[in-house]
C-alpha cells in the first residue's frame, strides 16, 4: 500500500503558518493536513500565536481573504477547531522529541488525525 506522507520538512510547516497569517496561502493548500500543521506549529515552537486565543480569528480572517464566507454551515467551525486544538496539543505532549513535520505526519496517520 502506498501511503501519502503529507510533509517532508519543517520549512513546509512554517510556510503554511506564514501563508495563513499573511493570507497568501493558496486556497487549495488549506487542506486538512495544513489545518493540523498550522495548529501544531505554534504549540511546538512557542510562537507569539496562542492557538486557543488566536487561531479561530486567524482562520476566519484567512477564509474571508480567500473569498470563503464564515457561516453557521460552512468555513470556520468552532467545535471542530477547539477539538482539533485539544487533539493536537495532547498528541504533541505525548510525542517523542523529533522534527515537527514528523510529528504532524504521525498525528495525521493516527486516529486523531482522521478527517472523519
């Protein structure tokens, strides 16, 4: 079986974070994997972004900048975002020290990382 590995470097993760913050990330790149990468980046790297406080507005602002309306039935979802933040935090806390991209890939391959 050929398993797709989403990320090959920490720079890919950093590029997602930068693109999300400055709203230059191409919309097709804002995937399920990118959501977890953008969540784990500030959790792991102790950036100025507080995921609990800032990530919801960052996502909403990015959606608006890319022409996606934040409504009750589409785009930003509070419950899913909060649950994903908790899952990412717990996964990171229980992961061995390793490059961030490997942690993101491991999370995505785990039951917590499944989109369903």
